[in-house]
C-alpha cells in the first residue's frame, strides 16, 4: 500500500499559552468590625498561589490619637500580615502634590512606627500607597513625587521591600517614570469608560510595562468580571475588578469571589 508523503508545511498544533500570573491589589477601605474582612481571609486561604497586596486606610491615612491605636485595626492588621500570601501597604493622600511635605512625611512615619509598637506584635506595613498623584509633568511635580518616594524607601520602620505605589488613575507623562515608583495605578475608572477608543489610545501612551502597572476597573457587569480579569492579566500585573458601581472599595461586592478566581486561573480559557 502506498504511503502518502507528509506535508512538511502543515501547521503543528501548539499547546495553549498560559496567561501571565497576576496579583490582587486591594483597596481595603472597609472598617474591620468583627467578621467584616472574612471574604478576604476566605480568598487568601482558598487561593494560596495568589499574592494579595492590601491597601489599609484606617482614617484617610494612619489615624491619630485618641482614635489610634484603634482596637479593631490593631487586631486585624496583624492577622492579615500573618497570611503567607498577603502584604499590607499604608494609604497616604497627597492631594495632587498640594499637601505639605511635612504632613506626608508624618503619615509615612506613623505607619513606620506600627512595626515598633511592642503592644501589637505583627502590626506594620511593607510600603506606601500614595493616592491622588498627578499624571502631568512639571519640574515641581517630579521633585515632589521623587522626594516622597525616596522618603518611603528610606524609612526603616517599613518592612520588606518598602513597596511604593502611585495612584494617578491614568497614564502619566513619560518623564514622571524616570525613575518613577515601583508600581503605578494607570487605570482607575469605570468599565464603560475603559472600553472607549479614546481611553485606549490615551492608555497606550503609558510608559510603564506590565510589571509596573496596576489596573482598577469598577462598574463591570457581573457576567463580564471573570473575562475582563482574565484579559487584563496580559496588561497589568496588579489588578482589582469589581461590579460595584459606587463605594467600590468599601465592600467586597457580589463579584469578589469570581474576580479572585479569575486572577488565580492557570488555564487559557475564560469562563462563560
């Protein structure tokens, strides 16, 4: 029987390529009443392979006496820090570089002192999340941002690698990325706006690569949360996606479990 010759030009099937691994960047602006953070603890336990970077924000910053030390925060932050796949960073608002540097430094130093408070073992953070950072370059803005970034990097009371995150919520001028922080939230917007052509054209100007980018997208139809999260893993290493349309960071929302599961997935197929 004759044997048909092989077609050497035939396309050889290739195994599907896995999606890049992503992390959760969670703005945890939920007051830690007993049980309030249980959905987070559940996700941390269920998805040990996923790294969670958690922004703690006691009182639009670290809080001050007499409110601080707050019994609920000093109970729950050490519990978070004890999780092997979690790290906490402290929230600091800079009001688009209008806030006096001395006040910003005071907030950084307050977070740094948490780790030295012998009354609360395990209390502390591993970096700073600077909110309301500008996206347009001026020499004054660049000097301000570089100064607060360096201050956080040099503050001994912060643990780990002293992760510094800036949150302009949009793409920034390339000059601000020289050198820039460890991580920048280049998307903090609604799903509807994120999908527009104008937004995508502007986002394409971002000077940051995937590993230095964070995307936070809210108001996502619940049926699209998993697919969008899966898609965004190609674009940013740190993600937060929610179906909530208001108070996005003040509750976990109906889609929380689906979002974390989509971050954790190892296959290439999106769920329906």
